[in-house]
C-alpha cells in the first residue's frame, strides 16, 4: 500500500473533448492514444485545478488558452469535476466543483469536499461546502466541531485556494498536496537555461522547464550524497563513456553549474557542453531520484529526445519513483510503452467526438491476445493501432 497521498480517479464533464469522462489511475499510469485523443487535455485540466489552488481563475479559465474552445459543446458553458484523493489517515476524499462560463467571466457555482463513504449507510463528513461564493468549512481536528461560515470575495475563486486558516488541518494539507503537483513536457525543457549557472536553494524541486537542474544536483551532492551516487550509477548504466558528475561554484555569487567527466577527455565538461538528449535524461533521472519529489508528476512524452537504449532505464526509474509519489506519463513511443506492465497502461481514443479512457488491464480480449502472442506483441499492436481497437 502506498503511504503517500494520491489521485486514484477523477471524473470530468464539459471540458474540451471530455463530455463525461471517468479516469482511473494507478500510482504509475502510462497513457497512450492518437493525437487529439485527449492526453494533453487531461494534464491541462489537472493543471487548472492546481493553478486554482494558488490564484484566481483567469478570464480564459485555463492560462494560455485565449481564443481556444474550452467547453465541450458550444452554448453549454459549464464544466464539472469530481476527484477522488486517497488522503491518509482519513481515507478517500472527494473534491467536487462546477464552473460556469462564459469565457471572460468564469464563476464557481459550487464546490464540495467530503469523505467518500465506505458503506452505503455511512454519512460523509463535509469539510467544505460552497454555492455561489457562500458556504461553510469545518474539520474533525476541531474539538468543538464548529462550522465556520465563509463568503468568498470573488466569484472566480476556489474555496480551497482562498483558504488561509491553517487550523483547518485537512483542508490546508489537501491544498498543499494539490499545490505540489508538477507538469513537465519534453518540448518545454529549457536547454539554454539548463546550460547556465543558477542560484542554489534549500531542497529545490526541479522546475517545469528543468532550468534549475544544477541547483537540484548541487543539493543532492551536498545534502544527499547517497542519492547523488545513485544518480551517477544510473547515468553510467545509460550513457557510455560517463565517468563522474560534480557541481561547482561558477557565475555570480551563490551560483553553481554541474560538470561532467568523460572517458578519454582530459578536461571537465559543463552542462553547456552536453547534448540536448543527455540533458533531458539527466533531468528525468534527477526528478525520479530527488528526496522530496512533487506530490504528482505528469510528464508529456518523456521519451522524446533521448536515445532508445535509455528508455528501459527511464521506465525502471519511473516505476521505482512511483513507490514514493504518483507519476502519470503520456507517450507515443511503442518501445517505451512495452517496458511497462499492463496494469499501468491506459488508452485514450475519440468516439463520436468525445474522449474515452480505458484501462488496458480491463480488456479481456487484449489480455488473451497478449497471452497467445507474448508481451512483445504489445509494441506491434500499438504501432498498428490495434491496441486502441481492442481496448
């Protein structure tokens, strides 16, 4: 059993291709599907919830989508979600919200956070209940079990995001959990930024563009030497010629950059001298090994730009990291996909203009097919689109 908080499911209605899509996730979830099937829209919606726990919902609803169609159907400017979060020691918590349009003046019409009953006759405990900006909050850690009335100042706010009362322990921790989500994309890795010296910081988290990679490596080297040694072993197994890695003070005051030692080369190479693919691999490996990972890691196409021989190693790193935090990966790579167990794979596809999400292990036809022809058949089935058809 996983001891960390994680997201086993979310249901989304009315957002982009999601007319009414129910997603079920594992601690390690690998998602495949054709372009336009909804993989990026899923990550985008999770980011929307994450951002709404920090700040007001912007006029375009999802930052950076000005001019794009947000709602599933024209004239039906409404989206709804219900996420289930395993939140020990309480158990399952459901966070439900409904947002009304139009784009330009979004409004949260309702929001609820309740426990998920284990039995039909159980009454859920309500932590937060809002309608049109008015409602109440409470927490079982409050010995008086008092409900506190709230009025949100603005209609485009999540109650969870606007909360400032740290005595509401469960709500406060839930918000911090969602704020800890991070979203990465191979195409958004800032190679130029990685190749420059950066300021150090205490317990840094890898930025979404990986621009502070040297800072994270410096923290590993100075504070977590065992993990730094593990990272170097991983790099050595993946990249021929690698000898050593260290981080030195360079640039301005308090700035560092990582250096690389390679066989048959007498001088140290800085990250500025390494290939883009090598830097991407180091970034993903560091993300998996760092001591305090994000509470949810979503990566769009981690296989892009790295050598195929490193993909089995990357898959193993993600699998190991999922013992400490939840990881969701979207990929088009058949070879990368074949490195994972069926229980960790899901397929997204379009049917009648809407996205459908299917956990591969629920398809008996597919399981029988793989039993007959072996696991190597998975790669061929993905390349031929048979995986989507049989799921």
